[in-house]
C-alpha cells in the first residue's frame, strides 16, 4: 500500500512540474531610473511590443526596448497612474492588462499580470 501511495505522489508531482513548465505568469518589474516622468518596465517573459495608457488618456504610448525584456517610457510631463499595459506576445497576438501598475509605483516592485504565457 505504501508503494502505491508513493507512486501516486510521484506521478502527481511530475504532472505539476510538467504543467508548470508550460506556462509562466507575465510580470512587470519597475526598473531603476523610473520616476514621476519616466517608467522602466522589465518583463520576465520575452514580448515584442509594450504600450501603456495613463489614467484618463485616450491613446496608448509605446515604450522603447532598451535591452532584452526592458521597456522604457520617458516624458517631460508627470505620469498619471494607474497604468494599463498592452503588449504583443511573440507569435501570440495583443493582450491588455488594465490598471496593473499603480500610480504610486516603487522601483523594484513586481506587478503580476494574471496572464499565463508559454
């Protein structure tokens, strides 16, 4: 009986590892240099484009990729959060996460998107 329980436990753990290896939740980390007039976002998954929409804005503003998985927005005006993020998944289309970055963001903070990517 103990060997059957051990076997079932091993199968369950293996299944969780396999399922977990297929998808990762996209996160946005606020990087060094972010301030009231600039925003540096570091993603944990490779994506092709990133745009943000400030609170009350009608249009999306594109961020520039400054290094691998690091996206930068620099403005002359104070940024208004919370920020919604629209991004292009490599080979997967556009996705939008509303109000994912709060107005009072802090450098080093990591914000979860709730979106699982492969």
